[in-house]
C-alpha cells in the first residue's frame, strides 16, 4: 500500500496526506535554508539576463543544486517562488517604511530623505526581482493579488499614521486621509520603479531629495 494518499487542497493544487509511516517534513530551519538557496539562485539568473518567464523549474533546480522534486516540496509552482522572492526583496523596504511611519516626523523633509534613499537603494539591489514581479502582475493572478495586497497593507499603515497626525493638528482636519495614504503608497512604488529602470545610481540622491519634498508637501504642506 502506498504511504501517500493524494487529494485536492483548498487552493486547488494537489496535496499529499501523510500516512502513519511517512517521514516528517523538513525542520523549519532546513526549509528556510533551501528556500533561501533557491531564491538566491534565481536572482543570480535574473541578474545574468534571464527572463523569469523563460526559466524552467529544471533550470532553477539545477542552478540551486537541488532535485526538481525538492523544488516542489518547497514551492507549489513558479508563482509561489516569485511571491517568496518578492517578500525577501521587500523585507528591508517594509522595515524602512515602518521605521519612518513610527517616527515623530519632527525632522521634516530632512528626516524623510534618507528613508527614501534607502528604499531606492534596496529596490536597486533587487531590481531584476522587482521587474519580474511587476511583469508578473500583468499575467499571473497569484502575483497580482499578492502585489495589490502588499500595497494595500502599506496604505492601511499609512492611513493609521496620518490619521494620528491629523488628530495632533499636523494635517488639515477636513482632509480625507485614506485617499492621501493611497496616493503616497502608489507614488513611492511607481516613482521608484520608473526611476531605477531609467536612471543611473548616481541620480539616486537627487531623486530621494525630490521625492521626500514632494511627499512631505503632499502630506503636511497645507497644515
């Protein structure tokens, strides 16, 4: 008798139900290590000029030094891999945004400028990954849903912070905060993506300064 019974999971993908004799799943640290190796291998392939859509699972597995079957232990498919890569690449950007949102903003534009500069620098380090993710939003509903969810989380965090600023009298009381937070979130995402794609790194400081001033005036300029 086989020790694995196949059925369908809630998301529609084949699932495997272990019997009493099946070996336990890899330890969390081992799982994280393998996923990190796969993510690094794909990012290196992208940096070498390969398009994510053209990479087969076999090519990815070979570059990561794992078996093709091992890939599927860790990732349902390439969509899941791309989402994992995006999460890894965005970690520093998310942390930077959270730091700035929780600051008291007493430093004004001068405080915001280095935060924007660090966001641009992080995006540039993972440029090929973000290119693949943004391209994926146009053809892959899983990636598109993930990316919209990420932006919406940013909007929610920004809305909460700006409402606190409004309560403190730093923003006009009659201003609708949620659309403002949405504009700020999408302005950062679109502007940084286009800047990194079109301009060299030597232009990053000027862009950071310009974005910081524009965003500050957008949020606080008519207080």
